[in-house]
C-alpha cells in the first residue's frame, strides 16, 4: 500500500455509495431510506467514538506528550474551520447548487447546503 491509500479508498467508497444512493434511493420507500440514514449515522458515531478514544492511546501520548493529542484534534478542527470559512466553501457550494449545477454532484452539494443551513 502507499501513503494516502486509506484516504483514496475512503473517497472512492463515498463516491460509489453516493452514486448508488442517488441511482436507487428514490425507488426505496421513505421508511427504508430513513432506516439506512439512521444506520449510517449510528456507524458514523461509532467510528467517531473509536477515533476519539484512540486520542488517549498511551503510544500516541508517549510520542507527542500528555496533552498534545487533544490539542492536535482541536487544532485540526479549528484550522479546518478557518480555512473553510476563508475560502467560502459554504457560500460557494450554495451558489453553485443554486446555479447551473446538474447531476449527482449537484445533489451532493444540495444535501451539504441543506444540512449546513440548519446551523447558520
């Protein structure tokens, strides 16, 4: 394997899963779609919990210090938020979705814009 393989695999699976969802999702009853969405949300919470618990891993603490793991996560979230705000990701995606975007990329961005508009 090569550096970044996990990221590439993640991107590929998200694109394939999104494509399948867009292609057949509208054919499923609403209760099935809700169940699938709930299940994916629960798995996401599980992954987040497991990732959060690994922040306190003794090997990581020994490598970077006692307080550093939490600070690394905090820094990554803050820096990512700042960069996203500076480049105007939310506004750009909303403009693009409202414009001439078509096909599955537009549907993905509409979902993103819809989800992020609930917190703005």
